[in-house]
C-alpha cells in the first residue's frame, strides 16, 4: 500500500468515521515499506543518540567528542545482509543511515578504543589496540529457556499463563541490581516476541571487565545443567544467601504457590508430578508421595489438586529435614527450578556482544521493542504492545493535527517514548553530566597539583 | 566517633613475609644455567597446578598440592638463595609467557593461583603485612556498621558452611568489582555495590590485585621484549625463552601436522573409531537435531579443524546438517560466517585453536547445550549409557565411573580410550585432538599401514649446554 492510497483513504474516512477506517486497515504483520515510514516518523533517533552519547554531546570541555563515534552499531538488512561495525559522527549521520538503509534490525555493540570503521588500520599486534572499552551491562531472558517447566506453550509462543515468568524475572533481577549492586540507571525492554532485555547504563557498569560481568552473571545463576545432566538447581547449606532468600520470600514463593501451580497444573498428571518427584533427593519421601498420588487419581475435595499435592509434599519434606536429612533445601529447590530467572550467560559475559536496540520492530510479530517499567511489570501485557501496522494506522488517523509536536505522540508509541525519557534518559543524562564535570574538575586539580611543586 | 576496627596495623611492620609480590625486577646477576633451571622448576609447579585444576580438585586439595609442588621443586642448596630462586624464576617465566595472548592467558591464572595458595599458608601476621602492601586496612568495617549488617553476614556464612563471624571479626568493605570470584560464588554479602569480605576471604582481594598488576606487567614486558630485548638477546636468551614454553605445554593442534586431511565421507566412521566422547556426543546431537548451539559449534567445529577438516568441507558438512533445520539460505547468511571466522578468514583473522580438555571441563553448558566434558557434565546414568554405546562395559565402566566420582575427568577419558582401543595410553588424555591422533596412530599401525609421521609429541625436558 503506497502513501498516496493511504492518504486518499483518509479523506473518505473523515466523513465516514472509524468504521470506514477499519475496512481500509493496514494489514497486520511486517512490511519493509512500513518500516520506512516508521523510521521516517516514529523511531526516536534523537533519543537513541542522546542516550548513546552519555552526556558527551555537550559543549563542556570535559566532553569526549570522539565517544559517540567509537560506538558500534550493526544493521541487519532485508535478505539477511549484515552490516557490522557501523559508526557515526553524530545524530544526523545516525538518523540518515537508518532511514537510508531501513534495517530490519538494529543492534548496539560496545564503545571501542578507536572508531570501529577504522579498525583495520590498527594492526593486531600482541597489544590488541582495537578493543572494547565501554559497554552497558546487559541481560537477555528468553522464555524458550523455560520450555521444560511450562506446559501451556513451547518455542516462540507466549501466553498470559507463562508470560508472568518474565515478570518475576524482572522483579528478582531488577531488585538485586539496585539493592545489591547499587546500579541506578536500568532499562528493561520487551524483546518483541518472547523475552526481555536489560540494559544497565551506570558508568560503573559500562566500565566493567569481562571477568566482572561473568561474576555478576554467576551471582545470578542458580539453574545449572541441561537435558544431559541431572541436578538443575542445587541449594545446600543451613541458610540461603540473602539475595536468594529475599527473592524467595518476596517474589518466588508466592508466585509459585498462587499463580504457577494452578495455571500450569504442575501436579495434575503422572508425567508432570514425576518431574517434580525427580527433584527430591530423599527416596522414602519420593515413594511415599508417589504411592499417595497414584491411588488418588481424582480429587475428592473441592480444592485444586495441585495445591493439595504441593502441601503434602511440603509437609513430608519439612519433617524429613528434622530427621537430619542433610543440608538439601528441597522445597526451595523445586520453587527455584520452576520460577527463578534463567539468564543467557554468554550475552552478559562479553563486552563485544551485540544486543538489539530498543524501539526496533520485531520482524516476526511486528511488535515494537518498547521499554517495560519494572515497578509496574505485572501490568505489562505483551499482546497489547503496539505493532507497526497499528502505529501506522494511528498515524494516518491523527495525520492532520498540528498541535502535537511529534509524530509519535499521535500514536500509542508516545507513552513508551515519554516513559523512556522521563524514567530513564533524563536521570541518566543528568548523572552523566555530573560525572563529566566532576572528573574534569579532578583532572584540572591534578594538573594544578603537579605544577605547584 | 567510632574507631576503625583495624587497630592492628602497627604490628604488621615487624613481620616479614617470604612471599614476594614481584613488583619490580630484581637487580641480580643470574648464571645462564640458573636462568633456565630455575624457570623449569617453577614451570613444573605451575604445570602441576594446572593439572590439579583441570581435575576439578577442591581448594583444600589444591593448597596442599601447591605446597607439595613448591617444596619438591623450588628448593635450593643455599637457604639464602631460596627467595632469589623464587623471584628470578618468576621473572624469567614472565619473559617466556608474555609473548602471545595464549601464553599470557595460561600464565596469568596459574601464577595467581600459586600466589593465592601460598598466601593462604602464610601466618596471620604475615598475611596482614602483605595486605598492608595492598593498602587494604582503610576499608575495614566500623563497629556500628558491623552491627547493622551482622544478620546478613551470618546468613552468608551459614549458606556457605563458614563459621559465624564473632564480635571481633574483621570485615572489609570493598567495591564488589574487586572480588569477582566471591561475588560469582555468592560467598559475600553485597549491598549498594559494596561487598563485605571476611578476613578469611581476604585472599580473594589480594589475589585480584596481584593478578591485575601481573596482567599489566606482562603487557609491558611484551612490549619491551618485542622492541628491544629480543633483538639484543638474539643469540643468548631468545632461543632459551622460545624453547622453554613450546616444549612444555605440548602442541595446541591449531595446525594439524603430518596428517592426511580427513574427508567428509570418512567422518561417520572416524566418529565411531576415534572421537573422544565429548565430540562424539556433539556430533550425534548434530545429526539428530540438525542444530547445535554456539558452545557446541565452537567446541566441535574447532576440533574438526584440528583433525584436518578443510574449510570448504567444514562448510559443506555444517550446511548439510543445519539446512535440514533452518534452510540452506539461512545457513549461508547466519552460520557460514562464523565457520570462516573459526578458520581465521574473517574479522580479526585469528586462527583459533581447538579447545584443550582443561578448557572444555571448565565450561558451563546450560539449557539446550551439549558441549562441555561428559565425564563432568553428564548424570551418572547418561554417562553409563554413553559409554555402553561406545562399546565400554563391565569392569571398564566401573573403573571409569570411579574416576569420575573422584573428579579425575581426564583420567576417566583415558580409561575409556584404553578400553576402546584395547591398548594403554601412558601420557594420559589432555586434549581431544590428542585422543584423536593417538587413536589414529593405533588404528593405522594395526592396519599395517605403518605409523603415520606425527613426530614426537611427548614432553621432553630440555638440556642446555
């Protein structure tokens, strides 16, 4: 559908109202032509530029004018053509290139020691002059990694029963990033189909080494192993580490007992409860429960069978502990197995890992990768995230209004961009400016001191 | 006003630790003979530590091992010369191991590990004096702050089986970045970016500092070596330095030597006859799922390169499998690039080396992964089943499982090799490509084709005039 047709349709619509519009609606899904309009009118180029500059786009003498130009971007074009190591001098160049290339996906890489476009000029000597120097601490949580514990969907599908796994992942990780690690400038983004990304943008985070990133990822790691190994979650000791204990009591336990248990019917069939019994280490407890459940096929009470069986399991496991069963924390192990966040370790560990930029459009679903407010993440519904076609429809409908300054404000994307600015970008930039100013002052002080000897 | 809890700083100055920090090169004269011999003695210690780590030995065992190795190798007939031998050998090895990324990547963690184990064996006073060198005392936690976080500190102690902190326990508050391994193991309480480190854990802090200093020093040494020393010492030290490391670590299999290249039609037979279990598993999963995740692609792909699979054949091989799942086009666009990357034809153009057993054992396969070391990462039943499939059964399986339970993963693989080939493997397996080449050696000699010219890959101590 060309723009002319769209505009022609609009004139009719003004007379006939919304119903007419429905008939001329832009079909769902993804289309490269729509992308062109998206990048032309809706994608927040200037905000991305400001973000990636981290305050270095100002006139303050402490600003590093080369900073933005050393950031790698990567474009995926139609027909899976990858353009890596793209870099830009400024906002204008960035926006221009995006509009011209119309990438199906934009990835953001690290800030390198030198302009990535010039990397070949710096020969690979033993000292490796072309190397990442700054990179946000990033996390990628994908619901397909939970396929062994969700029965409602598998693969790329997500529904209201299993999406909450993402919600609690956000809660657990976000709380820890702030309370334990002291990070403040954290952006959570919907990945567009089946997961979430996290960008930690504090200066301290950007300057972490690979080893430190690996350490943080390991701190968050509880679920280990795969189909080849047995033990997936192993929690031993007389107590849980405060981080795990807090996650358990504040988020995971209630979610498991009140939401997951009934919605996923974790105990309703033999196959399903065997999976849980498998996690129990005490053979006598295992066989006792198995005996009970094999007989009791139909629940005689009104209560949910999952709740009943879970209670029975808990009672047996807790009494077992008193017998000096050992240091296994059986109940927590089960709850953690089903609910604790599963991160992709490789994404977080390496500075040079690329990650999709926020506000991209997912080519398979048409959803925009919008930010998620961690304080209100339970309210986030992936099915209602604006799609490319919906946004274009909205644009067309509001087209004539001139009192709205930005095109995106005429659409449901406006809410997301405004959230991005007020909750994330502005506080971040304020802190960056302060950091630049104070480190500049310190530098001046040092040079003064070295002169006054 | 609260007083800092570290009031013991004054005592530290009286105690001298014999653990050097290697901050600067010694102004000593060294005989050429000692130059080499001292270095080789130290190298034996480091290699012993490396072996111990790849067997997954626990920290207490490693500390004892390091102590034994040190005592066995680092003595000197003159007691006064012991410290000099320590320092000289370290600096010689710096010269040897600064020269490439791979060498540095091996040397740095081994020296740091050695330092850490030796630190743990020092007396408390000696440790404090060393810590003073690292300027840690100012970060001690005050009494009132200790009270406010005491609950959490106790909780952490209980979670890792450490004794509970007493009222006069000293804790250090440091930025979490300075104790990455304590953070990774959830062995410290962290709050607002600060980690509370117990005095028994201080070795971590100190080791991190040691490591970071050594890392920088290696880079500087390399620069000096490349720019001036190598040329100056062309006839004297350079040949010694160059020989010292290659003789010791064994081949890295990045360039398959003396082998006829393997062709695709042979590959299925070769898997059954000569692949170690880790690669066999990956190969079978690839055939089954027509896909492997990144870790698996790297481990298997580089192994195949080391075995002699040419780039074009490699691309054809992976394409034949992957296109059944993702289609030929998508393969060309998404996966072909990284295969060429592994062969050094893209990007940085590094010719990546196939992974050694140590590296594979220490990997962490997650959901959907099939790489790693099966002897470590498989459950007992899965491992038994896999061994049966390889034709190992009865007594032999029990012997292998026994090694596994004691975490001697490479020994387990060696026993498997011996059972499969019905012949002994004295050198032990420490690289999947070694397993393959040793296997081929045996099979080819049985076939009467004669032993292929692989050259002598065993480690030979160097003799210098």
